[in-house]
């Protein structure tokens, strides 16, 4: 790996129905380019503990809601995070919930979403390191809904307004010795071009990987 810090970005192209990794991979690489090297892959075997260990951060953009990772891959990711690794889950990356153990790791389960459209996002924990310098912003997105895991103590970082209520759009928590961040936006490449959201991705990854 050399002296540069690094991240593994895992997603799907061949089996992706809605969110192919190749559509957004280059922008995710650019978000982190001054901070760490990001390597994209569809190879689920990279989730084995010994293969994840060299990375400072794992980024999930998986899009396989009905195809769970294997028990060995699940154990690898759980071992990596609980041992001190960082996990950044973006938008559809929560499809890891196809394994209930990884749903708990992510802190919530996706339950569906109303139609794509303009959303207003509001900081919910302005004093958190991830939210430093990030104000309210608007963007077109899929308004994901979630059921939170009651056993996971998480900090909601960001909310969005929809149908007269506010809904969670990002959160963070610790898992064993590691850290997990979930960010709801990320439906397509336009999401990754928004300057405020790019800052949120970067700072979320820095916090998860314990980079000051």
C-alpha cells in the first residue's frame, strides 16, 4: 500500500439494478484524492478480514438488495470494523442489510422511499466533527426512509424535510473499536458534484478512519 492512506470502495456493476458503481466511482475518488487513495471493486471477497486489514476505510456503494454477502465476507467486515476500521456507507450502500448482521452494523434498515425530487437538508448535530463548516443545503434526491436499529447508539448528523416532517439523512456511531457513518444522498453522479455534499463525504470518511 505504500505510505499513502487508502480506502476500498465496494459496489456493483454487473448485478446493479439502480446504482452502478461505475457511474459515481470517479467522483468518489476525486473527493478523497488529497487525503487517500480509493480503489474500487466488485469483488466481495475483498471483504474478508485479511484483505480489508490494510485499508484505512471501507466505503460501501453496494446495490444488491437481494444478494447477501457470504457468511465469511460478513464476518470479515464485522471483524474489520469492530477491530478499529472505518466504514462509510453511501446511499444504496445500505443494501448490505441483506445480511441482518450488517443491517445492525449500519445502524438502520432501508424501508423504501417516495419519489425522487428536491429536498432541503438541515444539520442536526452541528457540533459533531463531521458537520464542521456544513450548513443547510438543497439537492434533488431519493428521500430514503429507515427503521433504526434500537441497539445502536447513533448520532443523527443531518435531516431532510419532506411531507411536513424531518427525516434522518445521515448518522454516525461507534462499533467496537471502529466507526460507522451513513450518508443518504448519492442516487447518481449529480449528487456527488454538490460542493456541500462532497465536504460531508470527505469529513465523514475522515471521521470514520480517525483522520483528524
